[in-house]
C-alpha cells in the first residue's frame, strides 16, 4: 500500500495504517517565511500504528527531500551566523545510512529515533524535539525544533544542536514562546530518559524490518499542502 493523494480535513478522518503501509514523514520549514512549505519528506514503512505509538522504518537507499540553500549549498556547510538568514529550497537525495526506526507517541512534542551500525549493532537513540505530529491520509507532518538529545545504550545522554537552537532564536526563526515550550519539552524528555520509560525500556533495539518490505518511493506530490485545522 502507498500514500494516497486525498487529504482529509483533520486527523480524526485518518484510519490507522497497517504494518507495511508506505507513508510520508514530513517536516514543514521553520519560521514564518517557510511555515507553509514542506522542507523534509521521507518515505517510510509503517511498523506499528495504534493509540499509543506510530513506529516507522526509513530504509537505506530511500529517496528523501531535504533543505538546501538557494544556491545549492548544504545547510550544514553554511556558517551558523548566516545559516538561517539565507533563502532556501529543497533537493532530493538518497539516504545512504543503515536505516532509521522512528517512534512517535500521539501528542508528544518529540519523536525517538534508533540508529544501528552495520550488521545491526545498535548505536544509539536520538530524541528529536518537534511539534506533535498531525496525521493526514498520506502520512504525518511536524516542524523540527532544532534542539535534540542523544541517548547511549548505557542510558547516558547529552544535548545536541544547542548552538543551532540559540542561533535560530537570535535570527527570529524561533520566537520566545516557542523557545520556552521547546525547553519544557526537552526537560520532560530528559525525565523520561532518566526514568528509563518507554520507548527506551522496550525491546526496540532488537527489532528488525520484514525482509519482504520494499523501499518506498517518493511520490511526485510529496509537497502537497495539507490543511492544518484547529
């Protein structure tokens, strides 16, 4: 099954996806300038979808949409002081990593990603602070909030991208109210980590994708706009 092109009026209209369904995991652009544009789109395969959790698998070799500067410069190569001031566009590249398992609880302002080294040697968890996901018929939409947390297999953790989070505030991409809510979300995520709550205490590092699954394709209308609703 693949993502269809019929957008619902709101998340309540979307039925649960069966394991093996192909959907899009997307992020809108940051700041007022890009809020109504899709800057990241990743075709993924549904692992689990219920009232407690949406789990998806991004396979190696997946063609994904990523942001770049308007002149084609990769975002991470632009100096931080000008990174959020220059205009952006998007490009399509393949994901050449070992694959990523992504876990999102409904209404939670972060998702947890699992990374492996070759031969399925578990590397770490990655907490991506972001807007709670909004479901639509073809997938889920969010907005990245810059600040992240790396969690090692032994339970130790550390903040990531604090410099980017600070610069985004300096440049007005993240306003004071949003910055405060992101900090609060980060503190709650840290509490979950330190209590070793789900999904960290679960057996996800031992999970493996169904060998019959194919790599999802990137649809031509990956950037179609979905009504945000109330």
